[in-house]
C-alpha cells in the first residue's frame, strides 16, 4: 500500500464511522466538538488514561475486545488526537500499536498502518463540515481564516490544537500553503496576550476564549484557569445592562470589566461593547446565563441572553469521565 492509499483509507474510514455513529447530527445539536472517547466506548474498546513514559498512547487487540491506553502527561487536546489515532487502529482492525510524538509531527509516521491511523485521526476530529459549521455560527469567511486569533478560537471550539487546526485548514483547501505557514508562525502565547489586551496573568498555559452572543448554547470544554473574554453589545444609554450575577454565582471570578464606547461621534446613545474577563480556577462542570435587561425591572423577559455550558475538568485521568457518569447514573 502506498502512502497516498493509506491516507485515503484512513480518511474514508473516518467518514464511514461518522455516518455509522451519526456524529454530525450530535455535533450540530450540541454545537461542540466530536466525542472521540465516546466513539471508542461505542466500539467496545477498553479505554483508560495512565501516565506513560515516552508514549502518547497505545492500542492492543485482546481476545475479547481492543484495549486503549492514553497518556495523562499531555493536555486534553493532545489526548483527543491520540484517542482519535487509536480509534483509527481499532476501527481499521490493526492488531497493536505503540504511538509517540511522531503522530503529532507534520511529516507524521512512516508505516502504512500508522499513516492510515493518523489520516483517520485528522479526518475524524477535523472534518471540513465541522470547520464550516463553526465558521457559519461565528460569521467567519475564508478571509477570516488568515487571522491567527480567529483560527485559535476555531481550534478551541473543535477541541484540537492550534497546529492541527492550521494543518486541517490547508488540507481542506480553506487556506493555501503560504497562509498555513504564516498561521503556524504565530505562537499561541502571542495570540493569548493579544486577546487579553494587557491583562496581567501568571502564565500563558491556560487558553483564552473570546465569547460573543454568537456562542449561544455552546459547551465550553476547557481546563481550570482558562480565561473567558466576553465581548457583548450593551445598550447602556437605554438602561439595558448585562446581568453577571449568575456568572459569579457559578464560581467565576471577574478579573476585568470594561465598556468600550463606539468610535464614531454619531453613535451617541448607541450600543457599547461590554468586555468582561472571567476565570474559574477549580475543576467544575455546569452552566450559566447572562441577561441583557434593565436592573430595576425585576420582572419581564430580557431583550437578549447568552446561555453557556462548561466542562473545565481538563485532561482525562483514569477511567473516562463519560464512563464514570454512566456508572453514577446507574
């Protein structure tokens, strides 16, 4: 089998599994990323997360069912890609595989099975329709994909690394090779600093989410200490303000709260932008709502609202969280 044939085999298999699991419908309903660990469980793989020395993950086909182990020494997005790679091995019927850093490099692995599994992982986690779905939701076009900040926000929403998202944009011919290289030259640290606009932070390991009204109903899958910059249109001149009580009651600390007036003189009394930066430092799962209404009007429907769910447990450790929740429910 040639390299090209292995790539085609992996990509075709990923699309077939999408159809079998009705993945697109599930993602369109939730607005989130593709559940790779859930797919492994559906395929009856025994999945566990453990510290691994020199490996990102491995897959072994046992007498009854395949077993998959994924390292706990890398962040969630790397765990997700590793999980998708091992899912490829399981779905393609490979006997065993030991996978290290080579599956993350631009050149990738060299053996036929590993090339096919890596192609499967990219196609399963980052199909073109998922990138287009998020772009439509946010109002992004092809020109938007030249902006590193936009691509970084896209990566957060699809649950992939910034680098993997840049590669996927080129693979799907959304950007050309020159633009992909320019995007790859932009470091996530620089992007995060630009998004925080001078706000001092202890380090730049956590992600920085830029949220607007277009994110209504989104599930934020991140890690403790992630920063959330909410940029919301506010009609302060008419007395309509965003109520942040539920945000604070949900355990988030507001680190900065600013209002940005319109730049034109003709916009007096018009909408201003409310820029809130918030963070929750402990692992947690829940939801919160912000409402745009007059503070003195206790009754009545707000003229706008933003509902967000969050899962800030970060990387997986031990038994998959999905399995633990199933057991707890039972």
